C-alpha cells in the first residue's frame, strides 16, 4: 500500500495505475461504513485509492474542525488489511495553497436541508471533491447513503461538469441497535448514545406508514416529529419528506421519496435517512 501526500506525486502515480480505478474519499477516523465502501471498490476495480483529508472548507465557524476525531495510524492499518492500493493523505495547504480562490457550487439542491442549516457546507464539499476527482481521476467513486443529500449533490456535479466517472451510492451501515455509523458517534455520552436510536426507529415508523398506504407527507413528518420529541435528549433540526431528485418537500408521495432528518444530542448533530420506493414487483 502506497501512502501519498502531494498532488504531484499522486498524479505521477496515477499514470501507472491499472484501471479501472475505484476511489473512496474520506475524512478519516474510519468505521465499518467507510470500510464497506472500500470493500465495494475492491470488488469492482483493479485499483483502489482512498483519500484521508479533513476538509476545512466544509466546516462552519462554530463547528468541530479542530476537534474532529483523527487516528491516522489506525486508519492506515484498517486500509492495508483491505488490500487498498493507494492512500492519498494531503495536508491542507496541498489542497488549498496560498491565494486559493476558486470554488465549485451546485445551486438549488444545496439550498435545502443541510444547506439551509449549514450555508457554506456544500461549497466546501463540492470544491474538495471536484479537486480530488481531478487529482485521482477515478473510474468510479463511492459514497454512503447516510449522507444522502451529499451523494445527490455530487452526482449532480459529476453529471453537469461532464466528469466522466460513475458516482456509486452504497447502503448505510448501522450498529446492532440501528444507529447509523458515523465518526461523530464518538462524541455521544452513554445516555445520548442510547437516545440516538430514536433516529432509525422514526425512519422505520415512516416506512411502516408508507407500507400501510400513507401518502400524506406532512402526516409522516408529524408522526416522526411526535415520536422523536418523546425523547428529551434529542433536539430536531429538520424532518424532511422530499423528492429524491430535486429534494423539494412533498405534499403527497406519488413516487419515490427521501425521508431524512437531522437531530442534535448535546453538541453532536446526527443525520439519517431512508428512501421510500414504489414496489416494482418481480
């Protein structure tokens, strides 16, 4: 496994890599959710590249950039065990050199949900992902369904800018009690950790309502809100039932819908979602 820290070295190495090349961008502090993406990339591609970069431009001024969990030694051990070929691990000034002032923005999609709560977040995400795509030049890139809006935004960016790669979205990986795996779960106190299972439970309730024939989106949002509010540890940022392509809120569910939510437990903000899809039959 090669560990690369500069853009020039990564570009030189890229010219020697056997294709297709699968790419998994991460911010490190890896868990089974990240590793599931690496495993999928390993199945699909001759070469697997993983990046570890805590991207400063996607953090707001009052967010947890300095405290974001890091354990590079552990991450590299985990990646080597999965037969990763290359780890691209640049320092911040390699990605954002002095006088950097060029940004990639996807409008519309980024103004809702996470974008409404964190106005500068997606500009940072799309800019760094575009840079990483340009540097690594993957055939396929892998993202998790847990960050559903991010995946939709990156797919849109790759399509609109003719980037010539496939953006593949893989299922959310969960703990035994249903909590979606996240690097930020480490911030939770034991009591908050127990309370946080309300996210996946509320999404299961939404699925049951859908399966039982409920198509009124506001009724689903209302039932989820009431369910979560019974748990005093959680403070709701938003609950959404939206179109899976535009992320516009729905009144009536007539086709697929993305049910997503953001809930705070103390200072820790957790996301989760589920996609409701019409039954297609055999």
